[in-house]
C-alpha cells in the first residue's frame, strides 16, 4: 500500500505481510478512507488468519476492528470474509473481489454524480475521498474526475482538514495530478469563500451512513454542511452502498473515533500548543440527514426521505 502519512513529500509503498503490520497501517492512517480501510481489513484478515491463536472468527476480527471504529467498511469487509469462510470459499479470492467491486462502484458513483454538476461549477470538498481513500478513483473525487474527463469545466476548493491535513496533503495532490483546477483553503475560510459566491456545491465522502441518512465523515464536515445550508448551497455525500449501515436507525448510534492529543498539538513534529494542554479530538462528526441534499451511490442518487429511499436503492 502507499504510505499516505508521507504524502505529498514522499511517495512510498509499504508491504504488510501479517496482521500486526496491517493493523498498525490502519491505526496510524498509512492507509485511510473508509473503502480503503475495508480493503486493508479484508486482506489483513486473509494474512492474519493463518497464525491466529483466536478461538473464534469474532475474536480474531475484533482485533482488526479495534483499529478504527467509525468507518463501517472495515466491519462490513470483515463480516464478508467471515461469511466466505462459513461457505468454505477461498478468502483471498473474496478479498480481491471486494477490490474489484470497489473499483466498479467508484466509477459508477462518478458517472451518477457528474450529472449534478454544471459547466463552470466550483465544488468545495473536505478531507480526502479520492483514489487514495478507495481502491482507485474515489467517491467525492470520482464525481470531479468523471466530470473533468467528460470535458466539463470545473474548479475545486479543498479544505485543508485539520488536524492531519488530508485535504491539503492528499486531495490537492490527487486533483493536481488529474489536471483539475484546485485551490487550497484553511478549514476556517469556507464560510468566507461561500459568502463570496465562489462555491456552487459541496461534495464529501462518508465513513458511515445510518438508515435515516445521517452521515459520519471527517471532523469538520458537519461545519461545512451548516455553512452550505446557510448559503443555500447543495451539500452532496458520495459513498458506495458498502458505507450504508442499515443496522443503525440514526447517526446518534455511530461510534466516533477519538484520536491522540499529539495529532492536534504536535501534528507534524512541531509543537503548536503548550505542552500538557488538555485536548479533545474526535476524528469524525455526524451531519444530520436534513442538511444532506442528496447521497450519490453506485446504484444512483438518493434524496430525502432517506429511510425510504436508501432502502429502495439497496434493494434495486
Ligand atoms: O480519518 P480518515 O482520513 O480515514 O477519514 C476519511 C474520511 O473522512 C473520508 O472522507 C471518508 O472515509 C470517505 S473516503 C472515500
């Protein structure tokens, strides 16, 4: 996998050949983004199961699941590997199938989503929901890649995404490589940029979407959704159906990962707050469905009422 913690300074592949190294890669965000975490989890399970001392699959999977609690894709992929084992099928083939499906889903999300964009639109995005966060092509960025490829003139504003700067380090890097016009802003500039009339829509990814459409995504996404509502700007979520969690009625039930204080106070090796200061660092927030204009999936676009329409989409 690409070690995403090193980007954009260094492009380096790391090789995980056992469960501990895969767990560490997920925990420390070397691999990150909901679909990519799911894929790493599935492959980690295949690698780790040979030498596991765990008595049950649940006990074995619990270790991997403990790496990151919010993105449902990790849980979804590990449950899929479990079902594969129960059916006496080849686990590696299933993990590779998850990758192939993810690739197809990303392309389909791009195709559905680009219909929402007009010529000369400027899109604001938060965090990184690009190729790095998936098997390739991304979710929110897939919409931009597809529109660009189809010849639509679009521009993008990327929030830097404190504290780990996925927007600054990864999203701008991906968009620049694709030749898409991207402008980096600090997170706290989004309101001003919207007020200046620069943004026509927001598109973000998701880590887990509850049955009612409440959407967990990178911390700060909720802020952006409120700003979009205040400025009358559509707020779109792009995610594969593997990110939908129908077991949860609302977003209130989504577990929110807490991250280490040092990521805020000493993010990239330089102390930016007094040593020992108290820190609260939730990695995700939940945007209420009422603020979500539409959810773009590989099966099509769902709008409110989400409980009804996401269900219909799942069964389509
Ligand atoms: O902590 P991260 O970097 O894994 O958070 C990632 C996000 O919030 C992404 O927006 C989300 O996983 C969607 S990726 C297609």
